[in-house]
C-alpha cells in the first residue's frame, strides 16, 4: 500500500511537478480557453448577422433596384458563398491558409487562431440560427404584424427570442465543437493545450501522462459546457 | 369604415379572389360564410394587407392602404385580427402578450398598458392567468386572450378568421359569448365563421362567398338562412345545416 502510494507520488512528481512541467498544460489550457472564448464572440455576432441577412433577403425579397435592396441582396449572396466555402473545406486547411497566406504579416498566432476559428464558427452558427428562425411559427409573426409591429420589431421581440430557444441545443453542440477544434492550433505553432502536452512529452519522453491529462481537461470542460447549456434550456422553456 | 373595390388576388396562376366589392360601415357586423377554399381567409387577409392584392383597392378610413406610400404598420394599429390558431406569442406571458404592441407602437406607456391589460383580463374573466404562458392555457382561454390582445390597440375594426374552428366544442361558447359582447358594445366586425347560430344572432349582414366572388348578400340573417336566393347558397346551406 505504501509502496503504491509512493509510486503515484513519484509518477506525478516526474511527469507534472518537476521543472514546473504542469505549466505547459495550464498555459496551453489558458490559450485554448482564450481562443475559444474570443472565437465564440466573433462566431456568435457574425453568425447572427449572416443569418438575419439571409432571412431578411428571403422574407422581404427586396428589389435590386433600390440602394438598400441592392445591399441586402448583395450581402445575402456573399453570405451564401461564404457559408458554402467555410463549411465545404477543412478547418485545418483554413487555419493554414490564414496563417501562411491571408494573415502572413500578422505574427500574433493567438489572433490568427481566434480569427480563423471565429470566422469558421460563424458559418455554422449562421446555419443554426437560420433554421432556428425558420422554425418560428408563421402565425405568430403574422399576429405581430397584424398588431402594427414593424418587421424589425417583430424580429427583435418575437422571432429572435424564439429562434434562440429553438437552436439552443444545436448551438451548445457548436460551442463544444469549437472548443475541441481549437486543438488543431498547433499546426501554426500556437501552444494550446494539445501542443502544450506535445511539448511536455518532448521533455519527459512519456506520451501517455500528458495526453491523458489534456484529454481529461477537454472532457471536464465539455461536461461543464453541457451542464451550462442544459441549465439555459431549462430556464427558457416554460411548461 | 372599410371599402373593398374590385379586389383581385392571384397566387401564381390560381385566381382566388375575382372582383370583390364590399363596404363595411362603422359598428356593422358582417359574417362571411362559404365553402372551404372559396377565398374567405384571403379576403380578410387582404383587408389588413397580410396578403397583397393583385389589383383593386382597399380603402380604410378614407385612405387607399394598398398604396406603396402608406405606412401599413400605422394602418394595422387600428385594425385587429383574430386567428383560427390564436397565435399568442409563445415566448411571452399573458401580460406581455397584451402590452407588447401598445408599448412598442407608443400608444401607451408600460404602466398604462399594464393597467389596461388587467382591466381587459378582468372583463374576459381571466385575471389570474396574467403570468401564465400560452402553452399553459386552454384553447378557449388562449383565444379570449388573443381577442383581448387585439382590443389593447382600441381598433376601429376587428377581423375574425374562424375564431372557434380550432376549439374543442365545450370551449366554443365562451369565445362566441365574448364576441357577442363586443358586437353589442358597438365594435365593427368582419367574421368568417361556420357558427350559424352566432351569425343569426349577431350579424347584421351575411355574405356568401364562392369561388372568389360574393355570390349572395343579405341584411336579414334569418331570412338568408331560411330563404337563400342563389342555388349555390342553397346547396352550401343544405350541406352544413
Ligand atoms: N399563400 C398561398 N399560396 C398559394 N395558394 C394559396 C395561399 N393561400 C391560399 N391559397 C389558396 O387560395 C384558395 C383560397 O384560400 P382561402 O384560405 O382564402 O380559403 P378559405 O375560404 O379561407 O377556406 P377555408 O374555409 O378552408 O379556410 C385555396 O385554394 C388555397 O389553396
Ligand atoms: Mg380560411
């Protein structure tokens, strides 16, 4: 018993404590959280914007001839192309293109990763929001319009709140996917949690402890995110 | 109050309304009947421009409202609609359902709207439901609240599209009772319904619509039901009565 306890202490000492090895994991984890959080903000804001543009274009079917109609039509076309390209190509390739081509002069790896994952997630969130918006009852929208509410008022008071409720489960999945997908950040040399584990292995020459430790950290965060989204769902459904 | 002139409405190739002319005067109660698919809902929905007329004019309080310069939201504030499926806002509780439009359209401030909402809820006998959400209410309760929601805007005209058709039979009465009360209070109403008892009792005019046209019109409901003039009206009434 004492022997095995000693073994565990040694194991932790050699793999994580010695020379502050654990800092590779915690610093990496901090980068992973930052990238996820800021990418989420970008994805959320841009995703809603893209979804509204596409829905408004379909609802209002504006004429190309008026300036505002032209703008909406144009933005909607661009959104469609954007979403098609993002969803049709691997995130890793997008990350490499951002790093090596588009943002070649930007040397802050964290920002490259945030922008890539944010722009990527926006395309998926746009599709999620769009289906959430389209699931809102047409009758309720007509009721709002029949009371004199404008299109925008109806959007903000009836459609969007219900759309959020509708897409919360899919939205939670997307956040979890985003979080896990940041683990490819190492491709551009950003030391996130996964890369941090890799570096740690190069010090200790033992693969299992750092990889399992990082896997455990990812898992715990995913479980926490799931709990948060379940709680949100419970809060906004009235039964 | 509202005039319909030579109204045509097509859905692509399908001609749904084919030359409807109608005038509804203040505090008239017009009941519209006709077979399924004859264009009753479409006619009602053209009146508040939920459907855009293909041609013809809708004139509400001396203004041609199907004209591109008209602020349709402003017009709709004065014209309520009650739907077959109630269409209460499912993300809002009863009080919020009632106060949303008057507050958003700057008719009333929040306090005034809430006071008025409570008065209306008392009048329809549902003051204890003020914090409930629509899915916690029976169909009859939902429809009475939908009517109250329309009344919050003090409309000049109320449009009803089969307000009792989606209700369980035991709840039809409470909704018709409220509508009768409104009629007696002088509300101008256009009602599409299959409730012939209500039509006899409340209507001061009956329209029979078939294939997108007003086939028969009568200012005497009892006479209309007892002695329909047109053959198509007779056929229709013999099927439903
Ligand atoms: N948005 C639409 N697009 C295409 N066709 C439509 C649309 N709305 C109605 N129609 C068609 O127009 C015709 C008239 O429909 P409408 O709903 O006005 O009939 P109705 O008299 O109200 O019938 P019901 O008693 O069944 O409600 C029907 O043939 C219907 O299929
Ligand atoms: Mg109908």
